[in-house]
C-alpha cells in the first residue's frame, strides 16, 4: 500500500510542479493540508488538530500579509487518516496529485512517517510532529549526512523521554527495578533501545517482561511476569486503549505497581482517570503545558492563554497535544509569511530558513543538531494530580532536563 502511494505521488510530481509554476503569480489561495488521526485508536491525538483547524481556518481564509507575496489567502484543510498508516499515505498521495502546497501531519510515527515518505517522493513541503524525532528520522532510514529535501519534524527525542522517566523513578525511591512494556512497533523498538542506558546511569535496572505483540497482545502474561518479579515501577509506550487493556489485565491477576509512567497514553486525562487507584502514582514526560514560557509568533498568545482559550471554547481541560497542534500551524503560517514565491519550492526554502516563535518553543531547521531536518523541543517530568475541583492536571514535578520550565508541584507518592 505504501509503495503504491509513493509511486502515485512520484507520478503526480511533474504535473503538479508545472501547474504550480504557471499559477505562481495569479493570486490563488495557498493550500495547506493537515493529516490527522481524528477517528480510530489514535483519535485522542487528533482532537487538538480538529480544534486548531477550526481556530485558524476562517482567519487564514481571509488572507495573510506576507513579506514578498502581498496578501495571500490560505485554505487550511483537515483530513482524517482514521489512525491508519495506509490511509494516511493514500491521503497524502491524493493531495500530491491535487496540487496542495504544504502538508502537515501530527500524532505518532504511524501517521507522521508514511505522510512524510509520500511528500518526500512527491516534492511537497511537509512538517510533522508528536513522534520522537528518532522514530521519524531513523524510522524513515534518514541519512545523517544528507537528511531529506522536503520533509521536516519537530518534537522531543528519545533521549528526553529516557532521561525524564529515569529521573522520576530515581526520585521515587521505590527500589532499583523498572519494568518496561514495549510493543512490537516503531515506537516500541525505539524506546526499548534508548531506555536501558538512561536507567543504568541513575542506578536503575530495566526488567523486560517480553515484547507486546500488537497482533495478539498478552496483557495478562506481561502483568503476571511483572508481578512475579516484584516490579514496583513500570514504564512503556502504549496508545490509550492498550494502556487501559493492560491495566485491566493487571488488576485481574492481582498486580498493582506503585508508579506507572506510559508514554502516549498518559498524555491524556481521560486515560489517567480510568487508571486511577489508591497508592498509584501516575507520572509521565511533559512536552508542553501552560507553564511553558513561550508564545506564538502568529497570534502572540502565551502558552497559558492558548490553554485557557481551549478550555473556554471546548469546555474540556487542556492537553499536551494542543501546544504542538498550535505550533504546527503557527510554524507553517510563519513560513508562508517569509516565502518569496507561492510555490512548493518557495515554501520549502522558507521552511529551511524560518526561525519561528511558537508556544512549544523556538523552531528552526537550519542546523544539524540534533539532526538534519529536525528541531528538538524541551521536556520535563510530570505527575497527574487532582486539583481543588477534582480535575486531573498534569503538573511539572521534575525540571532536571529543562530547568527553564518552572516546577508547578511536588512529586507525590501514595494516595494521588
């Protein structure tokens, strides 16, 4: 399926490029498409993409003042990949043939990687986020010396995940053994390779109960092995539905860790609320929160203001993905503002030069650190705690990794 999508994208490249060249100065709107998992197993990651699309689409359709192209209308599109890698690639291929100017994609390597692969083959500027940058770059077999021509990525790296999780476990003082739940997918392999060394550096030892097979997950078996090994602290990377399934299996076999920290799943309060139980500390890495000391270059809104506006408009608590959904569109807008011509070539050149201000921090792809085509963003340690209103809030409890992010609460063990 991916190969067919790549072939279609490549075939459409020449026609789309010539069409764009002939229409470069006719004042047509620029088309920017967001590919997002709005439904399916990864739908929790797509919710803030839907929100940000609604927030910006009408405003951009009225026109954006640019430095070199005058006032230019932008059609911001939203496409549902239904949490499917194959569907994401198909949408990207269709967009390539239709002449889209730029593609944005967010939420895990399962969505980001196939979209980026199609865009690279088709010659479409593409920005992705919310996947560890190594899973994106190395997962696509990126060349450290060449990088990519058309595709760019920003997010935290596995070094951030590993350092933050190991710091939280070391501070908990619940022993030296940490269990690791790694599914047999891109993220699982990447996390499994990065975590042991970080744990060892803090005097911890990673216990692996076996890879979790996505085709036939043995949650009870993994929970039983963790129970029998007397593992008090557990880390891993699981989508929300799988985290809930593991938790149910653990309860069934009588396994209750004291500290649980699951990437992907614990980005969302809804998941945390269903796992909450006495004497279980729910911790996680924090990629973004209202505490982030940054603001948008497009709207000038601070992180705290973006979070408050989201809560006012939706009636729901802010979530981490909000910052990256907002920053993804913010970055694209700032690239358009700086582009010298309204073509794919003009936009990719702008992406290479842009130094964007966003709520997740400054973004630039002009350097080689941590890698070509990649911009790394900060991360700290967090814990889910209930506030005075009984609402779950992801508080910053450990800023060892990024001291410029303020701590908002103390790490708490026992009743949460």
